[in-house]
C-alpha cells in the first residue's frame, strides 16, 4: 500500500512539472494559481485515486461476503451442535450408533425420534438454502461439502431413509431431489 502512495506522489510531481507554465527559452514560468491547482488535482483523482478507490471497494465487498458466508456457516454449525445435544439428551433412541441395532422402541420413543429427524431435515434444508449454489466458489464448496457429509452420515441409517419421504413433504423441491439422491446412493452402498 505504501508503494502505491509513493508511486502516486511521484506521478503527481511529474505531472505538475508537465503542467507548469514555462517562460521563454525554457525558464521557469509563473507559479500556478488556485484554479490550475484544482484542475491538476482533478486529473490526479481521475487517473489515480478513483481507480484505487474502486479496487479497494471491490476488495472490501469480497471480504465482507466471505465473512457473511463464514458467519452463516458458523450459525448453522452451532445449530447442528445443538441438535446433537438433543440427540444426547435422548440417548435411549440410540441415534448416534453407526450400525443401527434393531431395538424395539415404544410409541413415545418413535415419536421423539421422528421429531428429532424432523428437526434434522429442517436444519439440512436451511443449510441447503443458505450455502448451496450451482456454481460455488472454492470456499463455499468447502463449507457445503461438510453439510453433505452430515447428510450422507444420516442417510446411511435405514430408519432415517425410511422416514425421509414423510419428512420431506412441503420442503424445497430442489432440496428434496438432493437429499433423496444422497439417500439412494447411501442405500445402494449398503445393498
């Protein structure tokens, strides 16, 4: 940044010399009046400062967008952590086991499990709507892939896949296609 200002200053001084009035035989001319100084400064602003301001503005906008994306991702991650706390509070449902053990659940336990799956699908849909894009930047893609991993992990569970059609009623159509495709892929891997 300092280099830019030094170069700008050198350009300004050089330009001042070009604009200075010369007397006869190359002798120094009269000093500039106020109007000439304003004219010169307008040229400096037009040639140097305006493009610099546009570049700085563009960089700030990009940085701000990146910060917003990371903030959204952090909020979604916090919500997923809260969901996992709910799962831990309902450990009797055995939702954190990798291999699903066939355990007979009571009607009340089935209802709690369905409610937790409903919360999870809502969270997945929110992450899809806020993070997923068809043409993602490298950073956005990295954020999205972690959510896709969560979806794949849950879609490996037969009970989650079985409940999915009911859970997806009324959800975003593109999200429905995405998570249904993931569920089909995970079911095919298990077959």
